């Protein structure tokens, strides 16, 4: 078994492919482009580990059925929901609980690593 380092330098750009489809609980915000690197587990289900490069835009989430936890390796984003907004900067982590409805909006090009939890 080998170790996968999760850092900006350890995730080369050629590892990312364009993301064109999202699960039914998510939608692209206008102007969104995403590079996606699948690292482990089933896609959009508990056990998934992946990274995204998001130069602009973001996502609208509606009643997500799983918990997503992650951290920003680079950039700045704002997560908004009915309770307000939370700004994230490189090095910050986040948790979107199952049932979350809101947006993840990129303010400065983001590279993030995320995990899908039950």
C-alpha cells in the first residue's frame, strides 16, 4: 500500500480532467469550470476522496444526501446557506453536513481536496 500526499505540489495539473457532470443534488454556478482528480472510493458516495481545481464559479447544493469534508490547498471561497456565510482561505477546512442547502462560491481560484462521508 502506498501513501498519497495531498498537497498542491503533489497534485500535478495533468492529473485533473474537466468535470462536466454533477450528482443530482448539485449544479454549477454560472461561469464554472472545474478540473477533477479522483483519488479513491466510489464517486459521489461515502468513501470518495478527490481534488478539484476551480478557477471561477462554484456550486449550488440542494439537500445533499452525504456529508462532505475538505480543505482548500489554494485560493479563497465563500460557503453560503440560510444561516449566513463562511469564508475559506488556503489551509482552511470545512464540513457540509448531510441535508446542506447552499452555495460554494470561488472568490480566488481554488484547489481543494474533499472526502465524502456517510
